[in-house]
């Protein structure tokens, strides 16, 4: 049996993490009991490390993301997280990346598992990691045929939020003008 290195983004393991925090805590603690064959890396926010360590399995390696839970870090994370995850994938060489909250970065080699929206669809498939990438691609493609995504950015902008205005504001903050 192949041994896998699995990375889990646990950034919502924080006091105000809500249901995603509960999912992360339950998932990782159950995995720690059930799976002794694979290696796990859990990623948490820098300022939430102590909190996360109090809830997450001790035998899993915990690494900090270069971000905190404050608003400015959320903005930085939105802008630069892809660079961080690209570097981490190269450094850690994980086989699987699990993101339990709507979003996952692009990976060159790791297979992605994104959850949380899973309860909103009947398009659920169990795929073995031993299966060829082409089988994964075929299954995902067939599932996408029945999935209709709305343009979230347009919907947000229609409500009065402007990406351009936010960028101008952030430039002023970074330049010390605000």
C-alpha cells in the first residue's frame, strides 16, 4: 500500500471558525485515530497556533501559514496565498491537498479535495488515489455537465462592491496614506 503525504488547510481552526472549525477538528481527530499509514500536515494561522494545537491531533505536524486572523491578513492572504501554496507543494511534496472551505489553490502535482459544498449536490463520487489522473478528469468533467456556476464577482459588484475601489483603498493603506 502506498504511503501518502496529505496537507489539510486548517486556517479556520480559530475561535470564530464556526461549522468549518468543527468539521476540521472532527475530521483531523478521527483521521488521527483511524489512519496510521499516512503523514499529515495541518496548516493554521500564525496567531491561532496555540488555539489550534489545543484542538488538533498531537501526532500530526502543524505548520503555520504566513498570515494572521486580522482583516489586513485576510486581504494579503487573498492576494498572495497562491504563491505560498505553490512553494509549500514544492517543499513538502504532498500528494493530496484538502481544503474544507469552498476554495483550493492550483496545484501542480497534488490531487485536490475540496469539501463543504458537498452537501449541496448529488454529484458525489468515490475515486481511488490509485486510479489514473485521466479517470479523475473524466469523472469530474462528467459531473461538471450538471453543475451551473454563477459569476460571483458580478453578483457581488451588482450589490455595490467594487474590486477596483478595494484595490485603490489597499494601495493607499500600503503607501501609508490612510
